[in-house]
């Protein structure tokens, strides 16, 4: 249960999950095992979640101007 007055929050969380899956499909579609990830702005949340969900898949992470 989400405790928020913002009714769009569940849709945002779902959208982030879809972007995380898209990052992984892109990486595997290119046939890459490990990648250096550069993320910016709200892409930082997506990239960091992807890295946590895929341990060992990121050889480096650069985070700029996130949050």
C-alpha cells in the first residue's frame, strides 16, 4: 500500500520499472555482458535500480545531476 496523496505515483513506479527493463533489453540486445553506465537527472534512479537488479552487469556507474 502506498501512502501518498499523489494518485499518479503508482503509474510512475510502474514506468520506472519499464525503463529499467528497457535498459536491460538494450544491453542484452547488443550482446554486452558488462557496461559502463552514465546516468543523469531522473535517469539516475533508473540506472541505479537497474544496477541493483543486475549485480555485476555494471563495470562503472557515473551519476550526474541526479536529485
